[in-house]
C-alpha cells in the first residue's frame, strides 16, 4: 500500500507541476507587439528550419493542397518579421533564410500544385504570397544596397500582377482554374502597396480601383469580404468565414487602413467568441450560422476554428488590438503544450510543424507599409483567464484525491 500511495503522490505532484506551468504560461506575456521580439520565436524558427529540411513541407502537402507552399512561405515571412525588428547590421540570418524560402517557392516543387496557364502565371495565390515575400527580402536590405537583380524581379512581378488586376472585370483573380477566393487577391494587392513603399510608386490607381470593386461586392450577410466568389463576376458565392477573414484582416491594413479598421471591427463582432466562457477564440462561420469544416478550418468544436484563431492573433496585432492578441497568444501557450530546449521550441509536441509556422508568423505580425494602428476599443474581458485558472487548479486538486483516500484508508488500518 505504501508503494502505491507513493506512486499516486508522484503522479499528483507531476500533475500539479504541469498545471502550475500552464497557469504561468497563461499569465506571462506571450507577444512582443509590433516592435518587440515575441518570446521563444527565434527558437521556434530554428525548429521549423530543421523540420523543413527533414520533409515537413511534404508532410504538410499531404494534408492540404497548399501545405508545402505555406510551410515555406510562412517560415520565410516570419524570418522577415524578426529581421525587421533588428538593426540593419543584424539582419544577415533573416535575409539569408528569407531568400532560401523565396527560392523554394519559385522552385518546381513550389509551383507544382498551380496552373501556369492562369493570369498571372500559377494563379493569384502563388503570385501574391510570393511577391509579398519578395518585397520582404528587399525590405530587409538598406535602400542603397539592395541587390539590383532582386529589385528588377520585384518590379517585374508587381507589374504583371497589376496588369492582371487592371485587365480583370472583377477584383478577385483566380487562384486555380475556375476558382477565386478574395483572400488571395488581398495578399496580392498588399504586395503592390509594398512595391510602392519600397520602390518608385506606380500602382496607386490599380489599388484604388481594386478597393472600389471590393466595396461593391461585399458579403451581404456580414458586410465583409466573402470567402469565395464567382470567378467571372466577383459576386459573393460563400459567406465570409474565419479562415479567410483572419488573413484578410492581416493584409487589408496595408492597402487602406480606414477601410481595414471598419472591416476588422465587423469581423471581431461577428467571429470572436468565448465558447463556454473559456477565453477568446474565432468561429469559422459568423455568429448564428454553422457549417461544415474543411481542410483549411480543421474540425470545428463549438464552431471554433483553431487555424483561424491562431491567424487572428496576427491580425489583431497589426490592428493594434493588443488585448485580443495577447489573450489569444496566452490561450495558445496553455493549450498548445509548448516544448522547449535550449535551441528550439515546438508546440503540440512537434506533431504539426505547419501549425508552428502559422503561429510564428502570427506572433511576429507587424505592419510593413502602413503606420502602426491606434488601438481599437477593448472587448476582451479582463477576467477572461479566471475560468481557465479555476479549472486548472481543480484538475490539480482532483489529482490528489486518490492519494488522500489511500492515506485515510491506511490510517484506519
């Protein structure tokens, strides 16, 4: 009986320590804002690079059609984000790694899932994200010392993107044959704004025309950009959804901060919830509407999309909504089960590296073109942690119940 009681005590002690660490992670700052370096992100990027070299991109591709592309693109973009927080003389690693990621996106493996027959070539999804990273590589370099070949390439691809938008009857270009999602065009147009910030401006007329077209084709249910549209007319074909909105709200401030703030507040009202009272999370469908999950959203317990919740962290940070960004980040520290070593950090025990890529990209979010946004009104309850802390402490107490029962029985004997 003594041995059993000791084993139970060891188990209860481990549970208690686990709970206390979780509570600490729930409380300690988990973001760095638009200027500071988020805790642990450099080690997380070290882990991601090792995993990408070991085939994490191929594993992600087996999960969804853009898995390989996203794994490399988000790694490269997070490297740019961390590099921009460094003085110009300390950006060598960020620049080297961002260039590596960009070369991977432009390789045959990076273009394989996409059609070269679309306009722009390989579709607006591939063109937009690649052009944004291409601009990020230039942003890491001092204006007087940029690689001339990289400058020419960015100017050429931006010109091709602008020409495609100018020739289109709809603001939403195709990502795949016969398929168009507004989120992809939003990223592409943001890259044109980035061009005009880094190089002599050329595309203001294109972006203003795009915005006019977008305002005429909003989702009638939510007033937001729709999730999917008719590729020929841009007419909304599917209600706004969290997985695409979280990305749209990340990039829209780079295009038009005023319109972006209006859209962000609508999104926050319609999609950010506290299921069962346990902290903020993001629904896949707007309040009052349920629907099926897919490869982008993942499972939808209580209507919540984990992927949309992670990406909304970055959107909130870009919008200056530090209260929501911090709450989402702390929630992730609790439920994400981070595992640290002196040189690496991984979440969910390293079972899903693509999830680490999205999280690192979101935690490092900052505006590249627009000025930092003023904070919106705070909607996060300052006591949002209380139910989670109470539940955690209850788990710790329950872990000791078997030990107390065994001790009581031993005393009776």
